[in-house]
């Protein structure tokens, strides 16, 4: 996500805690947050899909003998 969008999310969050947001700003905040979360989820999913589990063959043999 672009730094400008992240900065805008933070700006809206600070404003909401202080003076409050207009309806248009609330909608903008909602859309920006959805976009941010979608990117986080996509990155996380890509990370999980790239993980390859490799077992040590000696350890696996020991488990079968127990």
C-alpha cells in the first residue's frame, strides 16, 4: 500500500479520536482500512503458500519405531 494512503489512515484515526469525522471521512476511512487489510491478508496468504515443510528422515524413522 502506498505510504500516502497509510498516512491518510493514520490522519483519519487521529482526527476521529479528537474532533470526530464527517460521514464522508468515515466512509473514506472504512474503504482505506478494507484495502489495507486485503493487502495484509494477501501477503500473509502468499507467505503461507510459499512455506515448504521438510522432515528429517532420521527423525521420521524414529517415530515409526516408537
